[in-house]
C-alpha cells in the first residue's frame, strides 16, 4: 500500500483533502488559485472565501465551491449576497482573522492586495496554520512580525511532520496550470522547485561561511586602518 500524499494527510494526522481558506478570491491571483484547486479536488477543498467588494463573483464562487464560510468587506454588498445552503456569512472588522483561524482550515492562501491581510496572517500562524502568501506588502510592512512566527511554525512542523512539503507542490501546480495556455512551452517538472530551494540554501550557507571565515582571519589592526 502506497504512502498517503502531502495533500491526503491533514495536520493532526487526519486523512482527506487539505482544507483551504482563500483570502482575496475574486482578484486575478485568487481566480487562478481557484482554477488550480478545482483541478485537484482529491487534494484540496475550499472551506472559506473572502473578498473586498465583488459580491457577484463571490456568490458565483460560493455556489460552485460550497465553502463553509465567506466574508465580504463591502457591508451593503454582503447584505445582498446570495449564498448556498450551509455557507455562513462572516462579518465584522475581524472577519479575515475568523476565517484564517477556523478549525476546518489547514492552509491559508493570501491573494489580497495591501496590508489588509497582515492581521489574518499573524493570527493564522499563531493558530498553527500553514500560510501561502502572494502578497508582498504583508512581508514588507510586517516581515519582522511574520517571519519569526513562520520560522517557529516551520521548525515545529519539521519536527513532527518532515514530509509536509506545501510550497513546492503548490508552486508546481500553479506554474503548470499557467503554462497550459501557451502553444509553445517547456514543461516544468516538479523536481525543479525543491532543487532550486536546495541551491539557494547552499549558496546562502556558502556565502555566509566565506565571509565569516574571512572576518575571523582578518587582522583587527589592519581592518581598523581601512575603515
């Protein structure tokens, strides 16, 4: 019997598709993310969606994906939102945090713009969720808050579940989906992403080691003269 894939074993050892909360579902990145997730229904299930003002598209996505909960920042549009049975409407200033920390969410994908997702990202990491972000503002404005939590979670995950590779499979799936639209293309193999990661880590380790050894071997007096 083969071992279950990374998408078949959820956190805590439960089996089944990874349960996804998608923040920013109606934007360009959000729509492409849904295309990828829908192409792999055995691997992923969308349980929460959130967007800013596009209520019509959110209603369409909800009817198709049947999430457990949705959030729409535009209060007027939210009140008129037509949702399928079994889908809860989440409102308030902390709606994104509420979705990102739900018990039925394993993976939070951030496809919003600006810093609106900083608080949800921090809340998700504190709750032990895996966060995949395509939002640079979150890291630019709050990287000093996000990265320590991410490293802590990564270390804890590696210690308990070393076979939990999220980023590379998702990156490969998204890239492969995008390339399908080109008549002439070079296939991107799944091994490219972990190999690239190993290469970056090796390069960084070598660079830091070289400069550390060079600094240790330098004559302090000579160094002071050149400053």
